[in-house]
C-alpha cells in the first residue's frame, strides 16, 4: 500500500511540475560519454549566428516546432523519402519559413567526429536553441538545458498543422494549445517573447491584421503595407522583422511592442485580451530581468515534452533520415 501511495505521489509531482528529471533528462547527461558535446555545438552555432542572426532565431523556433509535434524528438529534421513524402518540415507552419537546418547538420557532423553514435539529434536541437538564445541575448540568457532525449522515427505533415498554434489564434485557443502540451498560460506568454527576434512572411499576418480593422499601430501598419503585397503568394511573399525596434536581440522589447500595438500577429495582440495575460505582459516589459529568467525555465520545461526513451526512439547517424532507412 505504501509503495502504491509513493508511486501515486511521484506521478502527481511529475504531472504538476513536468520536471525534466521525471522524463529521464539530466544536465550534463553526456559528461562521460561525450564530454565536449555542448562546447562543440556551441562553437558551430556561434559561427552561424554571428554570420546571420536570423539563423539563431530559426534555431529557437525549430526547438518549439519540434517539441510541439511528436515531442522533442528531432522529427522536424526528417527529409522526405519515398516511404514518407510529406514529413513535418514540408508542412505550412514549417515550409518555407523554418530555418537553421544547416546549422544542425554542421553541429551533428562535428559531434559525430568526436563521439560517433552517442548524441541524439533531438539533444543537438535543444543545445542549439539554448546557444542561439545565449548569443542573441548578448550572453545574458544562460539556460541549463538537460539532455537524454532519443530521436523519433515518425514525422507527419498533418501533425504539424494540428499541433502548432497558428498566428491567428485568439487567447483561448493559445492557452488550450499550450495546455495540451503540459504548458500553462504563463509559459505561453513567456515563450511568445521569442517573437522579439526573427522575421515573418507577410502571408502570416496580412489577411487578419492589415486587410481588416485591427488594433495594430497606424504607423506600423503603414510601413507593413509598403513592404507587403495586399495578397501575398508563394512567388511574392516578402519577410519583415517581427520586432522593428531590436530585431536581432533576444530581449523583452517584444512586450513593450505588444503594449504599443506594434506586433504582427493576432496571437501577439491576443495577450492583451485578458487581465491575467495583460499583467504578465506588463511585468515582462517593465521588471528588469524578469522575462529572461522565466524564459530560461520555460525553455527547459518545453524541452521535456514527449521525450522518447528506450525502444521509443534511436540515435540517428544522420539527422535527416531514420537509421533503418
């Protein structure tokens, strides 16, 4: 009876905290098996981010898009094959906008030379997103990212569509989408702050932010209308900065932009539609260092979604294909 009670207590604790330890993840997981892995990944990411900050933004977004579909298992990296012609990376939420695949390839190649067959692609994605956040925040966001994930074997076009929250979601839909992954409302508001870096295609916001009445800042709307066609197409769909103030810096400017109605997406503006989320935005905008601290914790929490262990996954030799292929 005592044993059953203990198991129930542990299960409830894991469910409430979504602790990385509950998923078998550990900080320093490769300390013995591949002691230099984190430094190797960091060096490769640094090369790419310092050449193009947009790649760093892409790596952070990649981690989010990976974890929300099939869990944090590098399924987003899988290329199309005759057996699976439509993987996640070709789904509209990812293609053609998701960036950073070449940085993951470079990191994996370097890691394989040092420790062949030891480090999963899923952990490399997690490390790369952590390192991108570090460099883009001017070394202020230092995340202790646990590792121990395995790579998944399933990657499905439609799963990306059904699991990734689109930019037109309202606050109720956003909260529900994150809750389905074990993340709470504060996690949603905090992780939305990653929109302080990177770019967006015009097609992601023109129809619901510029073509119809919205709360978007008049001056920003005018600038966007000059940059974006009224009806973006695959052949004519430019990109614009998500944060026009500090576009290449991972900082709390996003929340100041939300308050000033200088954000691109309906999902960004939605953060001001409830008292609770509005207060979170105000705090993140005005309390020095608060958002950065919460972002570090939310990234670790997100990194524990759907972790695969045992025979649920593998360690891919090539991040773009499953081993059996």
